[in-house]
C-alpha cells in the first residue's frame, strides 16, 4: 500500500509539472513563461515547507525552481547588456579553441605566436566599454524594478535579484579579462573608461541585501 501511495504521489507531481508547463504556454514571451513557472513553483515549495514536507517530493520542485531561476537570470541580463554578453560568449569560445591555447607551439615559437592571435575590432570593444560605463547603473536599477514587479514573494525576489546582479558582475569581469589578454603589453586608451568591479559591487549592495 505504501509503495502504491508513493507511486500515486510521483504521478501527481508529474501531472502538476505538466499542467504548469501547459499553463505557462499561454504567456506571450519566454520571460513571462519563466516568471509564471518561478512564482508557482515558489508557492508550491512554500506550502510544502509549511506542511513540513521534505525529501524527494520537495527536492524535485526545488530543483525545477533553481533551473528556472538560472534561465530567468540570463533572460533579464540580455535586456540591458546583450551586446557585451554576446561579445564575451563568442570571444571566449574562440579563445578556448586549441589553436589559441598553444603555449608550447607545436611547430615552433612562430606557431605559438600565431596561435595567440585573436582578431578583435578595437572600435567594437571601445564601444562596449563606453556603453557599459554610461548605462550600467541605470541597467541595475531597471533589473531591480523588473524583479520586484515580477515576483510577489520578497524573499524569492531578493534571491533572484542577487543571482542576476552577481551574474552581471561575473560577465563584466570576464569582459575585462578578455581585454587584458588581447592587449597584454599595451592597454588601449579606452581602458581608463572601464568600471572597477569594486564600484559595481558597491552598487549591487545597495539593492541586494546581505549579498
């Protein structure tokens, strides 16, 4: 009887998840679908915790919530920082290729030097540096508004806000790392416009409590 009950509960969980996914399809954008799923999964988890339900029944919904939060983080950042994120992802992909990471240089020092060449348009990077420098504070403020508007549960919203802002800081750190690697010997003049990570972190702390 116990095994049958557990089997029925697992089936019920499956049906609840399928229902949520179907209902999310009624929303017009991918971001709205994600917000719908996060809010409802958070409600379910809250009820489970109130009833002191633990174990795999709770964990399954928690894992789904974590996954949807990660998807939301990327969606939210793309609204204000899509150009920088696309540049970081594409450039890192190129830099991770074997021909770029050729420290010993199979074929001699010349091959190693050629392996480290990366064709990056300095004007494009300069544009990204200056755009971020002029918009990053407004971007963080917009992210804060969006999160507060989308998530009714304050605790859930604050966790998501911290995730979004932390990921933004990581992307910008990676962006700076790329610049340092490409222009190792002579940093371009536009590097003076780079925002320090300490400045970004100080701004983040204004919005995300206890980060």
